[in-house]
C-alpha cells in the first residue's frame, strides 16, 4: 500500500492538487492507496507526552506502519515544508523507519527548491528512510484552478510516482 499525505491546512492548497494527481496516477497503476489529509484529520501539537495517544495520531501511525511507501505533499512556507508535516513526523516517529518516501512541494516562488532537504535529511538520518530523488517542486504558475497545467510538472509527478512504485516493489 502507498500512503499519500496531504500536509496543507489550506482548503485551496496547490500541494493537495499535486497529492490528488499522484493518487490518481497510483490508482491508474493498480496500486493500493491510502489517503491522509491533515486538513480533514487534524493532529494535536506534539507535546512529548499525551499527544501520542490521540486517535488521529494512532490512525496515521498505523497507516505509516502498513505503507510500502509514503508520498508527502506539502506547501512551502518560509523556505521549508510546513509545520504540519513536521509535527506529523514528530508524532509518529519510528513508524517511518525504513520507508520509501517521496515529496511533492508547492511554493510561491522558485527560490525554495531546496526546501525538501531538511525533512529529507531528518527522515534519512533518524529513520533510515529511502528518499525518492525525483521530488516535485511546483510554483503557482504550474496550476490553473484545481489542475496541474504545466506539462513539465505533470511529467515530474508521473516520474516520481513510477520511481516510488519501483523502489517500494524492490524493497518488498
């Protein structure tokens, strides 16, 4: 199973458009897909104590444990992935160990293209995740309404999905 996590809390999120696009491609490739949207299923702030027992945290942890791969779709704020996905990782911790992880990022401008590296480094070093090197970075001009209209970005999403499937199957 491949888990798609939409990390944006914004109802009109462009990163959610990327996540939905990837989900559709995974389903078209006959992959079992699970969906977790942090806007629809809120998580408490990680407090190092009682937050770990929250029902939504437990649900996300079970999905991560069961996943062969995880696709993260996050907006970029202040040159980094949003706090919601970092909080989700803090709350679910070791459940990420050994997972194949791919990232799709939506940003306001081209200057934050390296913003995936902080999260990628944390996942690699702390949990020995295998990071798919074909991450997607899209700016606002790649979208029109609720669709990806930039052919290059669409191709990158397809390549990322295919590479994620390949790596997840190789590690089974």
